[in-house]
C-alpha cells in the first residue's frame, strides 16, 4: 500500500510539474535569422540561414529553469555575394563538412519581465562555444503564438571564421551582427 501511495504521489507531482511547463516550437516558415558583416569600401556581406530549428520550454508558474535551443543548417546560408558561398562553406570559414550546424543554447534561465529578456547564451560555431549577451523582445501575438526579436553581435575570429589571409580584419571586419525574428507556437 505504501508503494502504491508513493507511486500515486510521484504521478501527481509529475503531472503538476508538467502542467506548469509549456513547450513552444519554432515556425520555420515565418522565422528568420539574418546576419551582416562589414567590409571596408564595399557592400557589407548580408545573408540569411534558410533552415532553422528550435524550441523553448517555459515554466510559467516558477519562471525558473527555462530553456531554449535553436540551430541553423549552415549549408542553407544565402548571401548577397553568392560567388563566395563555396568559400564560406569551406574549412576556411564554416567548415560545413565537419560542423554542419551552428547552435544557440540558453542553458537554464529565469525571467521576471515577459516582454524583454536579457540573456547570456552559448553560441556554438565550428565546435567552438562561447557566451555572448543577447537581448530579446517578446511579443505575444495570440494565445498560442509569440514573436521573438533580437540582435546579437560577436567576433568572427573568436570562432575561427576566416583562416589564413581571411583572418585579417582590415578588409573583412570582425564584428558579425545577427538579427533574429522568430515565431513560436505552443504545442
């Protein structure tokens, strides 16, 4: 009887824990992840990742131990300098053969304000992971649809994006800017 009582308690506890958490999934058709990289005396390199995936798990009651993870398929990159796409995918820049995905992982986070969120996320590119600050605006569009907009900047050389002569930052600058416009729906 004691075992049955314990199992019942665990089941009820797990049910309440599960009920307080919500899972939100990325709408891949509406969402965009775009980037820009300055070039001296030329048009900036601009592009977009066409294949992105992601999900967010939120605890609405406690607002703790939330998690979000997003990835881009690096090979899906579309840039304004299309003749350099092979170079970007090569081992000189992204090394897509060995590292086909780039990843953003929030780890566990807490929040108070449901409209703005400032996080230090782990950005992983080419097997290199570093923490970068990320400010996000959260817009509730409907009961089961939210939009998340934000911008993150990072050093391309910190991720070895550009080896050999491409490592020099006098022409191809170091600061990459990424704009995210994500739409998530609740499951």
